[in-house]
C-alpha cells in the first residue's frame, strides 16, 4: 500500500536473474547532477554485503546504467536502493523513484533512464498502464527506455500482461541483489530476462496460436476492475480499497458491481473463489 505522506512525482537529479531484498518513497531532489553516487546511501552496506565484498555479477568496471524504481511500498524501494544503488560498486545509478502510475510516467519522462524496475500492481492502473503511457519512450531508437518487471506476484496473467505491454523481462522479489544487478544490465543490453519458472508462462502463451495468452474472462475486465478484484479477493474492505487506489467508496462499489456482472458471479465470496482458482490473489 502507498504511504499517505509520500510526495508526488519527486525526481532525483540526473546524476542484475532469479531469486529480492526489501527496498523505498519517491526520491526527493538531492545531490549534484552527474555525481557518481547520486541517490545512493553514503557508504551503505548491508548485513550480508560487508564492505569490500566482490562486485555483483554484471557490474564490470566501467559499466553504468541509470535506473528508476517504481513500487508503491516505500520500504521496498529503500531496500532496493540500499542493495543495488551503490554506484561505484554496482554500476547502477538510481535516478528516480515513484509510487503510482502518474508519478512513474512523470519521473521516467523527466529522467529518461536506461532501465525501469516496475512493480505490476500500482495505484492508478498498474504496471501495464505505465507501459502503455511510456510506449513512445520504449520505441525510441536512439535512447530506448527498457522495463524489467519486479513483482511479488508469479501469476501467469501478470507475467504475460506486462510482457505483452512491452517489458523486456520479469523477475520476482525473491531475487538476490547480485542477480538483480545482472538482470538490469542484461535488459539494458536488450536481452529478455525471466525468473526460470516464469519463462514457461511466456513460452506457453506465445508458442501456441490456438491458446489465448490471457484468460478470456479476465480480458473482459478493465485494468482498474482487475485491481479492485484482487483487493476484494484479498479481504480488503471497500474503504481500504478506496484509500489504496485513491478513489471514492462509491467508485469501488461501482467497480465491484461491474466485475460481478461481467464474470456472472453473485457476491464477493464467489469472486474470491474465482480469483483464488486463477492465482490472482
């Protein structure tokens, strides 16, 4: 869930494959543009990464990649920043952060990073909406912005959805910091990167022309209706959903009614069973 006190659209100055740490709110403007470690904690180390530890895979001397973190959990972004954002050691420079769709589009457009670490479930339309609105940046032949999904979800529908939207890969938040750095550099180079089990979802979806890549029933729902569906199935009350998605309780009720109608379900208990059967919770 998003932090209620987070600033919106804050941007820092322009200043790795499986297995993730915990990571942080939109970055406040700080530091000098172009500095080697802008946005990274000074001398930061983690309990499992003492000073002097070998450079993570993919962070060969001279390599550098500018990254934006998009996730609605401030603590997760903070952890990722501490894990990978020590630029002199990893080669990764975190130039901005965002907690929802609008912030993400603003920060990505302003900073033009090489790689965006994108959560799938975000207030304001989800990772798919960020991809849709940033499609011109992905298509830029000179300075393409590439996206790597980093999510707690390992649902086939989520994986396929963001890949169809243009993401270059998908890894889960159980990934190690070393492998995440390696994945980031591989995506920067234009490779496709997936956690091993997730790659099978993509192959199954796109290898067969007679198998739809996404559940047909789920295709009837809008992105916002899918967000409400997941939260209802997870046991959230209408007021909690409204707060998380920045909408009114009446709008939540309207979305729930639309979901029940489109899926031909009678109540939220049936909806929860439907979502659980499809591993959407």
